[in-house]
């Protein structure tokens, strides 16, 4: 059984028939369960899909710390709640590191693993500009999502990035606020860009899917991938970047579906 704090039960949605094999979907940094809705719907006829918000994201509880080991236990606690012993796991970006941690520490719970555009390595700080831009938003001056976009545009030129981030902006009776725990993400950022902390390897089936235009998975990562995941295979989606599942959903969903079907128990 996972050792997640009872107060850390993640927000999640399920889709499909519980008699079918389970697939758990784990989103990346600054995201939420909506990010992987496309693949969730594509799998629902043949699998029981669990799509979740990780801690400090979406509608899940907040916590000051975000080590991968604890976030892995958060996910496994959802399986325990659903009384599911094993599942297939798919994670994108930071979510890929979380599912790799699960495989490395609780391999007996993993039927197969799909990792989308991330490697089991530490990365340089790539998101400090985004965190600074989010912190710079004066929420008291926000009266609409367009106001938030105008403030973010001072630091972030890419409209698609701003639209993604602004999904975290919510309004309640007290005004506008960030749905994600921005302070915790900043505090834990060094951990989040680090490698999964678990030792050892996972000997089950693994698929790494990379975007052809992305530099998150590089040739230099091959040896460490094979060391940690000796049966890993890889696929590249040409013309896609880091957000490969959103940029090329038909291709991405097809790769995922075929891999899961090949490894269906």
C-alpha cells in the first residue's frame, strides 16, 4: 500500500470500464488532468483510465514539498483507493519522472510504462522565466483572464504558452488567484528538474516517445535510459515539440494504443 498522507488524496477522474486493464495518466509541470484528456478519451473503450492532478496542481491538495518519491506514493494511493493492484502508467514531462519513480520503486504495481518527452536525468533550469512571470502578475489588478494575459505578455511572448498557463487562473468570491501552488513550485523547482531519485532499474516494457523538434530526450541520454529501463524502446514523432500529445494527438494516441495493446495482460 502506498504511504500517501490522507490529506494528500489527489483529485482524479475515471473513464471506461473498471473490468478493463487500468491506465494512469500523469501530466507535467503547471498542468492539470485536462492536458491528457485526448488520450484519455481515446483509451476509454478498452481501458479503465485514471486521469489525475498531481499535488500543487489542478484541484489536488497543496503541500510544501514535492519529492518524486512522495508524488509517486500520491499516485499509488489513488490506485489503492480504487482497489487496483497494477496498472499501465503514462506520464508527460514532470509526470514522466513521477511514473518512472513509480516503476523504479514499485515495479510490481506497473504493467508497462510510457514516458512522453522526458529522460531520467537532471535538466537545466528552463522555467525560471515562467515562474518569475507568474509571480509578477498583480492579481489585485486582474478583472478578467484578458487582464492576466496582458500582464503575462510583458514577459512571455508565446501566446500558446500564456494560454496554457492561464488555465490556472481562477476567480472566486475573493477575486482572482492561481489554482496551482506557485510558491511550492518555486521552492521545489530544483527537485522537479532533477532526476528520479530511486536507485535500481525496471525490467518491464517501457516506451519513450519524443518530439522530433524537442531537445528533452537526446542521444546522450540513451545509456542512462537503458541502464534504468533495459527493455525500453523509443519512438519519435516528427514535427512535434515537447507538447507532442497536443501537437500530434492522432499519432501520439496511436503509438500509445498500440504499445498498451501489445502489453495488455
